[in-house]
C-alpha cells in the first residue's frame, strides 16, 4: 500500500503499443492519481501471451508522446517492458501500482493466457507489485472509452488503498459502450470457455499455401459468477489472477492413483 | 482414455523447433507406444509463453525429418502448432495424448508461464486432450537424454492409462544427468520463485544502446513439495497445471473488503 501523503508511483504498460488510444486514456487517468512512468512496446504485441525476449537484444528509447510523463518505448514484449522498467528504468524505485492497457479487445476467460496486457500485470505480480490489466471488449482501434474511465480510476484507487494479496493480479474487463450505462462491478472467476478455431487457407501469388487463424469464442460455462456473464450483462468484471498454475486439487488425486 | 486394442494417436510438438535433439528423442519414445503425428515450429520459439499468431499468416509444410512419422513444420508458435494440428492437420481425429518437448532447459516454477513447451500442453488441455510438457534441466543443445527416456515412456503410458482431470496438463521436468541415477518421480506443486533479472547494456557499432536480458533464478520457497526441490534432489517433478488462472481464494476476500 502506498504511504500516506506521498504521491504513488504508477508504472503503465500495454500490448497494443505506445501509440494506441487505450494507453493514452490510461496514462491520463493515472495522472489524476500519482506520478506516472510509461514503459511500453514500440509496436503492437497482441496475442504474445507471457512471451519474453531471450534470443534477441532489446532496444529502448525515451518518448515524448505524453505530456509531463517520463515515457520509454521498447522493442520487446509487455513482460519485457515490466522487467526493464523494474530493473533498468526505475532501478531503486518500486512502483506502488502497475497498470496495463487499456487493451483494445476482450481478455476474459482463457484469453487471459494469450493476453500480452495481462502478461505485464502477471509479471508485476511475480515481482510482488500490485498490478491490474484493463481491457475494453471492443476491438475497434478508435473505440469509445469515456464510459469506463471513471471505473478505471476507481479500481486503481481501491487497489492502492486495499493492497493486493501476494501473487495476485487483477484482470479487469469492461463492456463495450451501450445505450444504458454500466451497471456496476462484479468480482468474478474466469469462465471455462474456449475459442473454436477455423483456419482460412489461401494461396500466395507463387502458389504456396498459407493459413490465417480465425475462429469464434464459444462459452458453455453457464455460471453467473464468470467474467463472461458479467460482460454480457453490462457489468465490469474483475478477476483476481494467480501466477501459481498448479492444479492443487489434482496433486492428491495423482499421489493416490498414479503407480509410477 | 485410449480404447483398448487400438493404437493410441499421439501428437508431438515442442518449442525448440522440429530439428532439435529433444523432439527426436520424444518422437522415438512415443513410437514405442502409438501412432505419432508431429506438428512443430520450423524455428526455435523459446520464451514465447502462450503466444499465438494473429497478425500474420501461418505457413505449414510436410517434413521427412523423422522415419515412418507424419510430420509438419510450421511458422507459428507451439500454441499455434496444437491449434493447427487439431483443426487443420488431424481434423476429425482427436489425439489420445499430446506431448511437447523434450525441452532443452528447465520449465520449473514460474518458468511455466514463459514456456513455449508448456503452452502447447496447456493449449491441448483447453481442448480437453490429455497433455504433457517434458523438459530436461540442461540447456545444452547436445544434452544427454538417455537417463530420462524410460521415465518419459512410463509417464506417457500412465497418462494414457489413468486419463487426465479436466482442464489439467502435466509439467514434467527431469534433472540433468548426474553420476547417480534418478531417484524416482514426485508429484509436486510449482515453486513460488522467480528470476532476478539483470540487463546487460551494450552499444552497437553506430553508438545506439541495446540490452540483453540475463539473470539468475532465485528460489526462496523452502517447501519440500515443490518442483524445484524435486529437481535439486534428483527426482523427476510432475506438476499438474491448470489453465484456470483465477485466484479463487481472493474472490471472497475482495467481495468482502472491496468498496466499489
């Protein structure tokens, strides 16, 4: 939790790249709360999951894209950006909060695994920093954000006030703008749903085949405590996410049944 | 579970690329158990986490690199390879088992998040297919595998026999070869440890700075039920991994304490 009377230090990153509309809204909202430092990718990194760059060097340079904000653009992934921010840019200063986004597109359900936005937040959680990934369920690069910024600010302030459990980061998703205002905030679990992929096969001008990954999201999880339910019903969904992927319930079962 | 008297269909992938030594050992070991189909990246994908390719087309072509095995090399990530195998290569046939690896290097503890090897297995778990990621804690591209192949086979057979709990994949790590033989197999939880990163700053011939990500693994988790403990003590570690990242213990806490 941030010390009283001290402006909190807030690190901002994303996966759509430093020039995206979503990160600009996030930076401006965080400037109302604390001192902001930005370390974000110099190009879109959507779908990068928790990738890190180990076979190539990383380039980083200062950016003047935001007014009154120390900002850096980096050639790496969102997880790289958090590592660089902590160990190279900020060094001895530890952020009171790390925020990532606002992503152009949903990161509900299993999309949390593919999400660069959430990988920045999870990376921060590994480093014991309170962290939130924000995503808007609207893929339009020119999407409307005005209906959600009040919630972004409130959730960030609440996190600074309450702190975060160890090893946990928040996955926050917002419904796209509708006629009626957002109904409120729900603390949720990740829906057990998946993408049904279809590969669109084409031929290049030289007769070689190539594939585009397409598909539809398919939710058979009928629970009313899921992030999918919340978004569908015009609530903000907040899922606490753990970087401990152990299926603890399976350990005892395997110890009992496996013969190895 | 595989039907009796029918040869099980085993899909093999990895993240070091189709020409790596580790996948060759895995293919040969799986050929002793069932019919093998390989769909693997055409280049190394280490550290790719659960990345998928959504902004570029994917290329796939047949490979004759393995004797008597249907094999394909693909321009995508390990998670892409499993999606392509299921929806494009195999279509109506569903693998009885998906195996990934054998990775050249450890995927214990939080490395599960960065691991391309495990992303293939987790992707298979999302698709309700029993899946195992195998990793050898030896980064040498010419590492010794002979001390572990018996365990690879036994764990694969046990998984086919027992089946897998829904939503679970196995993260199996092997100690590097030592003088004394491996002591046995432990069902473990993921150690709560992390990498302590150091960025090695250099200057290119044109005076521009660039960084290499380096660092040391730091384990402060003193539990004797962790994957790190098992490997250190010359056991094979088997961690059941879930793709549900919800920190379920945090949901009630937040519902109680948050005021939003």
